[in-house]
């Protein structure tokens, strides 16, 4: 069985741990490194996994070393990894879930030829519905990418992209949940303005979003086709859409995603 070390027991690290255990893809061969003692105890009690406060202890002998820390903590993790044997003849792979940090930064600090796979996850992985994009570093092999893909499928869906596309991925799916939540928030507030209670408005909006996403995924039709199907000529939906277009909602999304992509590139340049 693949031995997995998760370095970082925050929300994303915990989501991955939960998904791996629920899917049966990891059990006693999963170890977590969490330096905050109280947090580590909580994870150990909640999931029954071995938790350590030392990076080197967790990573020694691991096949997949998953880094799920904040960008500012990366150098400390790499310093700790240098304390153990990570020869280039090893089958181990470093998997980075760290936002904005390019694979080259890891490769430059690891033994020559050590494989690195960069991942851009998103927060729906907390409920097993994540969307992760993975990009191979210079030394990662196809079978290693397949192993990382299998691991991430325990918490959602996975696509493979080139690393230069990661800034666009960050703008679309990495930041995407926030756009969705903003739309939901706006619809709920508008519904309350129409006289509905906030509880009823929330139920209506959330289920409408869930059902619409399921319909889009399962119907085989495009978003354009489905939107047209629900928009009767001169009807209520047409009136609402006309106002959204007048508010330049499409242009706003174009500008928003471009801004997120630019910011991701800026952060990557700083981290490199």
C-alpha cells in the first residue's frame, strides 16, 4: 500500500485525510505532520491516524509527501526534509498543495531529479466535491502523476494541465467557490428584499444551485442550451437576464478572472 505523509493538518490537509480514509485508499499507512499540538491531538482522535510534530518523522519512508501548508511555511518544510534521505533513485513524489509556489522552487531545494507534482485544489474537497488541477514538474513520470490523481480522486475530480496554466486554474476553480458564494449571497439578499424570510430564501437558492449544477452535469447539454430552455420569450427569466446583461455581469466575470490570474502570477513570481 502507498504510504502517504500529509505535512500540514489545516482545512485542506484535513479534507484530504478524510477523503483518503473514507475511500479506503489509506489507513495505517497515512501519517500527518501537524506542529500545533492541540490540532494534532484533534486529528488523531478524529481520524485514528498517527500524528507527529516533526516533518522528517512523517516523511521518512513515504511514497507521497503531500505539502499542505501556507506559502510562508514552505522553506521551513524543505529545510526539515533535507534532514532525511531523499535520493533521486527513490519512487517518492512530493505533492504540493501550496498556492502560488512553482515546482521549480521545490526542485531547486530537493535532491537532483526529485519528482514534484503541483496541485491547485479548492475548498469543496471538504465535502468530497473538490476540483483539483495537477501539473507535473520536470522529473515527474506518468505513473507518478497517475498515483497523485488516484489520491486526489478521493476528494473530488482531477484534471491535468501544464504548469503555465496554473494561474488560470487558480482564477477559475481555485478562487471559483468565492464567486459562487457571492452570487448565492446576492440572490438570498435580493429574495429577502422580495419579502421572503432568510431561511426560506436560503433553501430556495441553495437547492436551485445544487439542482442546476446536477442538471448541467447529467443532461449532456451546455450551459447555453440549458439557459435558453428555461428562458421563455418575453417571460420572467428573460426580464431578469436582461437586467443582468445591463449590469455587465459577463464583463465583470471576465475582469474578475483576469484579475485573479494576474494576482496568482504575481504571487508565484514572489515565491519563485
